C-alpha cells in the first residue's frame, strides 16, 4: 500500500523538456509511450517555448529532439500548422535530432526545421493515404524540402523511407550512428551559434521569403538584403577580423 501511495504521489513527467547548453536550447518531446504524438498540449508547449526562445538574446540556436523509440507519430490540427510556421519564422536556426520514425506531422516537424540530423535507425513517412486521409498539411513542408516527385511518392504510397534516402533527397542534412544524433545535432547548432545572430536572423528570413518569389523578384529582394547586411556593424567586424586573421567579436547588429 505504501508503494502504491508513493507511485500515486509521483508527479507525471513533463511532456516537453527544456535545457540550455551554452547558447543552444534543447527542446525534447517527452511522450514516448504515445510515440511523441503532437497533442494539443504538446503543440501549445512547443509554441510557447518557441516564443520564449525568440526573445531570449542568450539563445542563438535551437535543437528539437525526442525521447523513446519514435521521434513523433504526428497529429493533424490547425494549431499544429501555426506551430510549424513559428519554427520557420523563429529568428534563430532550428535543428531536428531524429532518433526514430517520424510520421505525418512528425515528418512535417522535421521538414519545418532549418536543419536535421538523423540516426541510421530513423525513418520518415506520410502514411495518411493508408487510412483515406491524405497528409495535406505535412505535404506543405515536405514539398518545400524535397523534389516534387519524391514528395509525391511519399504522399501517394505512404511507405516509409530510411534515413539514408531522406538524406539523399534533402529531407535531412546528416545521417549518423544510432545514439549519436542528439550530440551531432547539438554540435551543428553550436557551430551556427558562433556566427553573428544578426546575420543569421537576416539570412534565415531572406531564405524563406525568396523561395516563394519569382526569379527576378528573388534577385531584387536578395540585393536589398545584401545592401542592408553590408551596412551592419557585424559585417564590418567580420571583414576586419578576416583581414586581421582573428576571431570576430560579434555585436549582433
């Protein structure tokens, strides 16, 4: 009876864990028994954390990881799409660390991140078609990451692809031995975090804006961004540091 009482008194584990490693924040999906499906509470927690990280000047990059055998079995809600857009609009780079299967909105989450590192054991699928429900919202992020015919094959067959194929078609950047994906993702985030936060923010925003434009409009917009960037204090510092063969001291402006 005493053991039962102790178990009953144990508070449930948070569904989203957060830690800070220097200038890198790590958010870990923590619903392994539910395959880290993106419940309403999980989506709200992620969205709130993204908003907080956006305003935290000490955080320069973010890693999204997961506990358990599955990265995320996904979900299909309007709030989910808003959270995915918040990742794209976050003024800091976001790296996914994928240790297992990422399906439906879980695959969408990986595609929404700026960069992704996957375990050799990871796989990716948009299997809604198998139950008569096309993965329409995951399609948006997926089709903006991989060639059209590869995206259509995933969407129309629902069949999973292994990590190596995901890398070959551009869904993930790197494939690493199982168990090392989290460390590899953090190392990648830390590498980007060494750059000027102003330049990274400007560049990330420009990247996602220009891909939606016509070729002529994209070049016109990119020229404006380049001019703005060249007038920034960090550009002056970066060029000076390069000429003087020293490490730059960013002011993030």
